[in-house]
C-alpha cells in the first residue's frame, strides 16, 4: 500500500484548464513491500515518471523489519494539457551510486488527459524476478547474460563496477542454490571483489558484507568446510554493528539464514584450544549480546576452550576467564530452566580446577555447594543423577586432601558407591564409576592404612581395565591408576610381582600414546613412582637411576603445561637430594628454567604472583640449589643460582611486559632465537657479573638450606653453623622482648645472640677478608643474605668481650668494615648504574612510630633515628622527612617515586605464606611488597 496526498495549486491567471497549474505530491509511506526476486534491498525509493525526459526520484529509504518505509517527502510538478503520471516503487540494491533503476516492486498509473510514455526498458532485476517466480532456467540465463553485459560496460575503474559485480554474483548464487549453476568459486570471487571496492565507511559496505556472508554460509552448508563458517563468524562480527535496530536489513541479517545460522553451526563445531579456536569462540560470543538465546551456550563453549588452553599452558588468566564465563552463563539460566544443572555443573568443575591451581578454599567450597544444587536438580530417577553423585564425590575427595576431614572422604566413598550401584554392568558409565570409586578407596587406605580398601581398589581397577580394551581412549589412565595401587601394595607386602606389574602397566600406557601426547607425562610420573618404590626396598642404584630418568622425562615433556612440569621438577630436586643422586643440580636448573618460562608467559603482576605462589614447596629452592652447588664445589653455579632464584620472581613480577614478550607475540621464531642467544651471553657473563658487583668491596653471599649452611665470599668461601633456624627464632623472641624494655635496662639475651652471630658466622668471614683477601679496615663490604639469614642482624654481630690484655673491648663487625646489604648481585650493579645517571641525588626518611590499628604497638625512638640519619646525609643531598600523619601508604609510595634513597623506620611484617603481602606499617594501612613492585620507582 502506498500513501500519497495530492494538492492542486491554482495560479492567478490561467490561459487553459491545465496550463500554469501544478500539483504537489506528498509521499508519506509504503507498507507490505515485498521484493519479487527475494533479494535483500539496500533501500526502497519512489520514482515519478512524467515523461521520457522528466523523472523524479525520492530518497532511498531503508526497509524496516515490518516491510514498511516512511518517506515524508514532497514534490511539486507542473501540469500540461491532459497529463498522465506513472508512479513506481522500486528496490535499490545499492545506496550510492545506484546501478540502473533497481527492481520494480509496485506500480501505480494515474491518467490526466493524455498518457505520457516513460520509455523505460526493463532492467535485469525484472528478468531475475521472473526466474524466481517461474523457476525457468531460461529467465535465469537471460538475467545472468544481461548482468554480464552490464559488467562488461562497467570496467574496474567505473563507479558502478561493484554494483555490477554484485548483481551478477547474486544472480549466479541463486542459480547455484537451485543447482542450475555450479561455479561457486567464481561466484565467491565476485562477492569478494565487490566488498574490496566498498571498504568500511562506504554506504554499501554492510550489504557487501552480507552478500559475502550468504555465499560462505551456502558453501558451508554444502561442503562442511570449517574455514567457511570461521570466516562467516568473522564477517558477522563486522556486519552486526552496521545494522541499525528495527530495520528490515537487520532482521534478515540476524535471522535463521544469517547470523543465527552462523552461531548455531559454530556451536556444533568441536572445541579447539588453539588461538584460532579461541578467536572463533570469542567472535561467537560477540554475536550473542545480552538477551540473545544462544549466549549461555556461547559462554560455555568459550569457557571450554580457555579451560583447555589453561591445561596446556597454565595461564591463570585463562582459568579466571573460564570461571567468569561459567558464572555469567549460570546467571542467565533462571530457576526452572531445564538445562540449569548443566551450567551449574560446568561452573563447579571450573572452580575445582582453579582450586587445584591456586588452593583457594572459597573456590572449593563454592564448587561443592554448586554440586549439591546439581544433585538436588537431578534426584533419583533423573538422567544425570549418577554423574552428579560422582562429581560431588570428587569435590569432597579434593577437600579431604586439603583439610583432612575424614567425614568428607567417607561421604565421597558413599556417594561413589551409590553411583556405581546406579550404573550396573552394561551401563555406559560403569567403567567410570569403577575407576572413581577405586580412587577414593585408595586415598582412604593411605589415610587409615586399611588394607581392605586397597585390595578393593585393586579389584575395581582390574574390573575397569577389562572394560577398557586396547585402543580405548581411557585405557592408559586406568593402567596408570592400577600401577599406582600396586606400588602401594608393594610397599605393604614387598612382593616383587606387584612392582614389576606396576612397571609393565605404566610402560604399556606409554606405548598406547604417541610421542607428543600430553598424557605421556603421567606415564613418566607413574614409572618414577614405581622405580622409586622398588629402590626403597631393594636399594639398587639402577632403580634410582630409572626413577630419576623418568623425573627428567616428565619435567621436560614439551606438550604438557608448565605447572605440572614445574611440580615434577620440584619433586625431582627433593628426591635427588634425599637419595644423594648426582642429578640434583640438573633438577634445580630445570626448575628455574621452567618457572622462568612460565612466569614470562603471564602478562600481569597479579597473575605472576599467584602463579609463583601456587608452587608452595618452591620457596626454599633457590638457597637449596646454591647449597647443592657449594657442596659440589661449583661456586660459579652457586652464585648464578642464587642470582637466578632470588632475582627471578622480583624481576619477572615487577615488570608488566618485557620487549621479548612483545616480540614473542609478533615473531615467535625470532623471539626464540633472541632468547637462546641471551641465555648464552648470560652464561658467558656470569664471572664478569661477580667482578662488577665486588668492584667496590667484597660481596658475601650467605646461604642457608635444609641440607647445609654456607657463605661465599666473592671470590672465596667458608663454613657456617647448622643450627641457624633456632638462632633466627631466638633473635625474633629477643627483639620482641627488647622492644618492651626501658632504655637503661641491659640487653643480655640480645648480646648473647649477637655474640653467637659473631663467633659462628661473621668471624670466619672476617678472617677470610683480612688474611686471604688482605682487605683494609673500614672498607665497604656487601652482605647478600638468603633464607633464614635474612632475619638475623648480621651487621650488628659483636663479640662483647674484652681483649686479652684488657685494653678495651674486641672489635665488632662495624668497627672493622662498613656493611651494606644487597638482595642480589644484579641489583647492586643496577643501582650503581642508576646512580651514574641520577642528576641530583635525593634522600627520604619514612618513619612511623604510631601505625594504624592492628599494625603494631607504638614504636619508640623513631624520631631520634630519623634525626641521626639526617645528620649522616651529606648537606648537598636533598633531604625529605616523612613521619607522623604524613607517613601513609600513598605518601610512602610517592617518596619512593621521587627519591634515589629511602630509609624506613617502622614496624615490618613478613608473610611466609604469601611473601608479596609482607609489609611496612604506615599510618593508614600497610605498605606491601606488591604495592612497591607495582609502584613506578625508577630512581629508588
């Protein structure tokens, strides 16, 4: 229906009936406008044909989703004697420029006195419309030939070339769909060429995107080639923002044969953790805004792929994204939604994975709560009741390992027994339930030493193995589980046949997997457990060598993610140390290399901090490694390991992103070559680093590990006491006691401890400095303490004895040498380089004697300490005093940014569980190590 209002305008003097008169037409709107060819128009316009020479065209308007158009335009026409007027509604397939006149979708002829012939020859659109209605191949060929002729008349530099390409391509595509044309490659190339001529910003860019999308959809529907649906998703992401809401174009583009089809087909594709696979899932999610019915599924699919990438690469960012996607998906599934249990279950599993990685109790507790809800939604008789029982049992089993509550373990066993009962022989999940019940029974055997649990577990594993024949996907895992149970049985019975079978089972599991399969890692782990169990009973070095070799293979397996390989390297270091194996130093180096690569792959400070904190047993490894090198008389390696271990986490965590990581993202091969060359240079420059660090005074590196204590004086060394941990604890007690004493009271306990530090730690070092190195008195020395040494006041070491001739007290360390501290040799070198470039040195003192609530008691003598420091700072150095109410967290961070030297006088607190939370007590809130690392302090 077309709505037009006519107004006849009369002049003052008129020679005849029509002469001098004019008519003003008001074009209002059109409704129920359908395109005969069924093509998607770029717009609809009105054509008024007065005669062959005179034609008026309205503005091209976009067709709305209800197939209507609103123009709201007027035109004034002069009338002749007996005029006739032809009115046509036409569909245009371009916004600008328009090739031809488009397709007629409605026509109205009004007679005045005489018919004026408009002389319009039917364009190709009319011919194509005839084919659509008649299904005659004659009309299709006729339209194609016509559009081919038009294309020949519109060469590449012609403004209508893109329109001509599109018309021919669309006609050909319709023939391909109806199986009348076959050359789909040629059709696709026409659409691609047209799109290239209509870049972003061109009025017809959206329609060209849609046309290419359509041909790719049709190709995928017939050829099922994944590349076509991947590209379709990419094009859809570009198209949707260009389709205004409420337009007919958007309703078609997003409909069942457009974007909606792309979403559905993408969701059917297998999930891949590759960059391309993740990019596809991200694109699909973009196509599903809030309110879209496919959004929960798209979130779940993205969660699956980032979870798989996490398992491969170990990036906590991926795991967090997985949890976030699952959480949003659950929020979109209201109570009563039929598939809510599926989304709850996936979120629970993702929280369990994150707990495994980070150990946060709230994740595990939330996962158990979600599993309980799933079980409530899947009661007895429901399809997934057995799986819900099993999943809840696994979460409770995990919590038992964390908290040791036997009730959790007993309930896990009860749940899994019930699940097995619901899955009798012949049930699809019978083998799974056999395996999983065996797992929790073996755990209870380890906890309670109940041999009946172990025997039942072995029987269950054997039954499961029978249901997983050669070639079964899960057979290698079952082989490893049975192997582990037999190792436990061997330690109980010491029957060789148990451990020998365990070894054969693990070897079979490895033979079933290709060389680069990620699960070979678990086979190596199983073999090292079996060989180590055998060694502990037989004490044959061959068993230990084989166990170590499998430690090596597991930690270096290239397709397993970094977290698991790092954990196995840690286990390797402890096993090698415990059994005095020569591979200990190799194990430490492997650990540092893997940790370095793992942390370098993470982009944020928080992610690095959490990743390093996940390896709870790794805190002592830097000093253990150095101690190992010292015991092997490899002092150069000892120094490098201290440097690498202690400098690694700070340097990696304190930078947001290194140039090497930027290079990695753009050119991985070049980044690998550069990294390899850098490592070689680092090795070659190790000794030079020592020389540079000790240039202005010897550096004494003090190492304390559970295996030995030692000191390395660059370039020599000495022996130290083994009871350092007790000394450290005694100092902590004595210092707390001294802080409560009045100034005039003698510090007897503290003096006794400082005398021990002098006699057993510092005096041997001083003897080396004086007699071997011939170091002059009052020279500067640099102390580099590690581990327990960091909490012992080494600089205050004092014999507190009179000389033999009673002429005065014996000299203490501060009488003999000027002591300074450095965390690493590299830090010392960097600080000197910074001082060279610092134009005006500045010094700030930060003192807080009355910290905020909960941070410690009043600290006396802070003001006097700050004053003493002030007197020692040279007069030409800018000095800033920050104390009292001004010594806040923000104030301290600003002082660190603005000054080259900072002295703090305040309470300090170490956090052994989370070292990055160690802090200084300020007026308002603590100043943590993480705050300092995130603060940009280039001078300090």
